[in-house]
């Protein structure tokens, strides 16, 4: 394959069009904008566009508000509903899973179709969304080539998966190494040139399909290892062992690193991406499938712990603290906390969820939410589901005042249990068996 030509046509600083202004697209577009590129950020949601045009953001992420405001105010970042001609296009749209656990690539396809009328010789198209291996070649490329242009010759095509951790996005966007998977070596080099603008980590060039596989392997590795920690926790409860102490001790081994058990795995990445490997060949992925199922079963295990400590739903409501999928984020996608609440409701409990980070805008299928006092009033138990810092700082004496029974179920081992016990709480911790 010949190297794709670089774009010659547009005067001034290079232009970039970023499609999808969510947790990845918005910070990425803003970073390029404050680095001097003329960026158009595109989102199909008119509400998101309206907010961003006035410099407000619709997601919670440290320092993102300041960055977006700086980018919009400088005029380098414009926000719109439709793609326009540019030197480069980045697709950063969601890739959810269907009920059958298959990747829903409809957003990727429609983003590619929206680029089609604007695609010119010399352009670069990058897919950042996480996708099953071969998607760039088998799904994205045929759509883009409907333009009559040939990928790898007339325009460059690459898959450059994001790797940032929610809560540290702006730091990791700059510092992390990146995998740059080109349709050809020339495509990879074109994409690397773009990311070099602000990425300080090493840019590792490879082919697009390897890059796709690397990304899903990374998150699958984490999912399988969390499943192992959860398996240990359940076993420890049966043995009368404290899994948290046992894990700490096992991790004293120089080559062992067991992760933390919890109520399950959430977020749009780790709970989803392993299915992208399983879907093409389930018979070749028994370990990954078992891990997914084990993690998905953890909310049910939390309800079992609840039943053991608070067996009678008629004794009063349950205060469920945390709906976000992990501490100090506002994201409820695939959140095990939400699953626990729904499972407890199905088990007949009245559940009062409380999460100061989560905006209850009616857009999600969330259970009814309460403020702190409303959640605790008359409660027969408090279940801690998300390890937000604000929960770690709670004063158990104050918390217990309006509860009917002082019972705590800590699914994250996040609280100071001695203090809670001293305040009269009966404490159950996920993974902590009672020695006998
Ligand atoms: N969790 C545990 N035990 C642990 C670690 C995590 O139960 O020891 C749970 C969390 O509570 C949460 C879920 O797993 O529900 C996932 O949380 P996370 O912090 O591990 O990951 P994410 O989804 O916030 O971000 C991940 C990161 N991937 C890896 O760490 C391999 C990030 O680098 C990726 O860029 C991101 O997914 C993504 O977009 O793929």
C-alpha cells in the first residue's frame, strides 16, 4: 500500500472534527483545541450541544470544566450538530452491547456515514471507540470507501483506542502510552503525527486489528482479575476468613497482585469489552465468559448479605449509599450499585438510594433517589455500594441517629468499621467471613 497523502487543501492551522462529545470525545477535542488545532466537536444530542456551546459541561470529571471553557472561549473549539470538512476526523462514540451481549456498532456506522460527504483526499480518519477486533477493517472501512476514495491510498485510516481512567482523564490523556493501529504503516504514522501534538507517552504503532485486540485484552484482563478477587471473597466468607486481610497478605508476594472484591464491575468499559472477545467465538473464551458471569452475579450476592443481616423487609427501608459504578464519579452506566438496588427492590425491600454525585435527570433507568436525611429516616440498614470520598468521611454517630436499626453492610470495605461499631452499628463486610 502506498502512503496516504497528507492534506494540502486547507489553509491555516489543521482542522479536526471530533464525533461524539462524551467522556472521551469531549476531553480529546478540548485538548487538541488548546494545543492550537481548529476543532469542531460534534454530538447528535442537541441538549449536549446547547450546554457545550455556552461552555458548560454535562459530565463530571476533574478540571474538565476549566479546559472546555478555555477551549470554547479561545474560539479554537466550536460545537455543532453536524460534521464539516476537516483534515482529520476522530470517531469517539459509544459502543454499547445488545441484550444478546453483542457489540452495537450502529453509532460507529452512523458517525462514519456523517463523515462521508466531507471525506477528501489526504484526510485522516481515526476510530477511538472500543470495538471488537476487525471492526475497523470489516465495518468502518467499507462505509468510508463508499466515498469512492481508497483507505490507505487516498485517505488514512487508524484505530487508536483511548486508555484513560475516569477520574484521571486529563492527566492520563497526556501521560499514557497509546496504541496506534493503522490500516497500513503509513496510516499509523499519520495518526501518530496527530496524537504527538499533546500526548507525552510513547505512541506504539501497529496494525488496526492488533490495536483493537490490545484494547479489549486490557479491559478483559482487569475483569478476569476482579472476578478472581470476588471469587476469593465468596470463598473466604465460607471459610470464616477475612478476604481483605488474606488479599493484603497474598500481595506481599513479589509477583502476586490480587485486586479488590466488590459488589460487581461497572462502567462502560470493563463490564462490556470482554463480550467483544466472547461474541465472535464463545467456545474459545470459557474463562472470560465465566469471569463476566461471576462479576455479574455479585449484586445478587450483596442482596444475600442484606437478607442475612436484615431478613425482614417490613422492618423498614434500606438506605443504599452510592449509585455510580465507582467512587467519585457520576457515571451510572452498567453500575453494580444500580443492580443491587433493583435486586433488593425485587426481593421486597423498600430501597432509598442516595448518591450526591449522580444527577437524576430522568434520562436513565434509575431508582428513586433521596437526600441524605431522607435516605436514612427510619432505615433498618445502610448498604454502602460506592466508595465515594464523601461517604468515607461520614460520622457514624450522626448517621445512626435517625435510623431504626444500626446495621451497616459495607460492600467496598471503605469505612472505618471500629468507629462504626463503637457508634453501635452491627457491621457486615463483603468478603469478611466470621471466624469460628
Ligand atoms: N473494581 C473492582 N475491584 C478492583 C478494581 C475495580 O471491583 O480492584 C470495579 C470498580 O468498582 C468499577 C469497575 O471495576 O465498578 C471498573 O473500574 P476501573 O476503575 O477498574 O475501570 P474504569 O472502567 O473506570 O476504567 C477502565 C480502565 N481500564 C483499566 O484499568 C484496564 C481505563 O484505563 C480504560 O481506559 C477504561 O476502562 C476504558 O475506557 O476502557
